[in-house]
């Protein structure tokens, strides 16, 4: 984590950014979204929540303007708006691990079975996965570690 700010800033200067997909727009997810919106080199491109208004609110809370937020239900829509640089909100968690430009997924749900699905789908689609979901980690953490190694992701 040392010098992460500088590495992310360098990415931004090179015209690159890490696009993330976040599942869960509650307290943890909203906090991640807010931090990422303020950072260089990383962005919360797509957020999924069972309550679409909570996903939209998380972007607004982070200072994102209404016209920059797109609500979608299909993978094609998600891919199109992410590529256009918009912030995408959805109720469909499957879009997170399947969106073309998303490089890293973040599970912030606190729900074990949802976390397991997000992590396994992400890793099987060659996407890195960050778990803020201790409930899932406790139950299947060792399995997820092996799955990550098999798919050459973190």
C-alpha cells in the first residue's frame, strides 16, 4: 500500500485508470465510492445494490452530478456507459463481474452468499476481487484464495 497515491497518480498521468465495480452501496460501499471519486487513477465505474436508489444516492453523496449517473439493467448498456466515462448504477450484480472494462470488483454487502457469488464470478472472469465482506471471507476465504491463484488474480 506504500506509495499507492503516487502509483495511482502516475496511472492517471499516463491516461489510464483502474475501473472498479462495487456490490453494495450501504455504509461501506458508499465510503469506498466517495474515496474513489476523489482519487486519481481509480474510479467506481459501476455500483450494484438491491435498492437502485441507494446506488444512485451513493454516487450523489460522493459529489457525482445527476447527468453523469446512468441506471442500467443490461450488460450492453453497462459496457456502453462505462466506456463513455459515466457512472453506472444497477440492481443486477451479475453486471459487475461481466462488464468488459471493470478490472476489479469490490464486495461490500456483508451477505455471505452474495459475497461468494461476486467473488467466484469475478475470479472466473479474470477480475481481481476485493472483499470488504468478512462474513464471506470467514466461510470460504481459503477456497477464494485458491480460486484467485488458479485464475491469476488477487
